[in-house]
């Protein structure tokens, strides 16, 4: 077993254990905030990794905490909105009140995400202009690396966080994880065995067309198997399969864009 495969096996073992813990925790009333808190911690760690790579590109190690703050600002504002509006909005009918309260919480959280993205985007643009030192070429080189994590972590991470506002959120998150994991595992082994033409050799030399197709098939199949659970939250099998395909495509594009940053 080569070193890369050993790392993947260890990662898979850890993630499967995490899935089991998530399933068990979903039966407790406090799990909603535990999920949201865990997602936010993961986003902070991802932001730190991104900021570290960006500091190498910008030659400014001291700005890592600043960039971490910018990348997690949208999700932090979303979390604040969820906590404030989820606890302060009250109704006479408890069951109906909980549903309406969570709906308001999600709407205000989206507003917080939008505000955070706008503010962080302006600051990233401002920093890129300063670091460019009056060179348009240097600014064009720097800005994509500042805006990519705002999309990956600021927007997508915040939307993942907001999912916890809705009933059945644990099943949706579990489905997302299974689809992405099965795509990654199948893409690795399909690409290893079948080889074939490369998708983007400059960005990621190891990714092949066969691996991409194999990952897509596995991700969609996992979504189909899981669809009977998502029917509990009002999503039919065809919808789950369609969404699974979109998630697989997003995961593969995200992987390529992350490789682009690493190679740079």
C-alpha cells in the first residue's frame, strides 16, 4: 500500500467514525447547535490553511489572522443571526413558533452572509490593490487567490452552516458527506486502474477523465441509495439524484480550484 493510499484509508476511517457519531448525536435536542459549531470550527481550519497558502503568494506571513477573519466573517455573521433570532422570536403555539423562528433565523442568516461577503470582498480587493504596488499584472495575479476562499469558505461554508436551521438537516449533511466521499474514493481508484486522458494536467496531473466519470457514477449512486431517507424532508428520489450529480460536479471543480491554488 503506497503512502497516498494509506493516508486516504486513514482519512476514510476517521470520516466513517465521524459519520457514526453524527448519526448518534442527531437524536439529541442539542445536536443542531453542536452541528453548527462543528461546521464553523471546520471552516476556521480551512480558512487558516487557505490564508497560509495566500501568505506565501503575497509574501506576507503576518496577515494570516487577518485573512482567516475575512474568510470566516460571513459564516460568523450567519451563526450570530441564527443564535439571536432563533432564541428571541417567540410565538404562542410552540410547534408552529419553532418552525417560523427557524425560517426567520435562516433568512436573517442569509442576510448576514451577504453582508459578510460584501465587506470581506471590499477588504480583499483593497489589500490586493495595496500589495500589487501599482502593477496591474501583480493585482490580477493576487486577487483570484483572495476571492476563491471567499467563495469556497465564505459562501459555500456559510450555506452549509445555515442548513442546520431546517428540519432534517442532519440527513441532508449526511447525504452531502456520503456523496462527496464516495466521489473522491471512486475517482481515486477508477483513475488509478483505468488511467486515460488527463482533465487538467497543469493544475492537477493525477486527475483523469476516467476518475472523474467513476467518481460521478459513485456519487450519484450513493445519493440514490440514500434517497429514501431524504424523502422524510420532502425531497423525492429524482431530486436527490439530480442534486447528487450537481454536488459531485461542485466537489470536483472545488478540488481542481484548490489544486490550482496549491500549485501556484
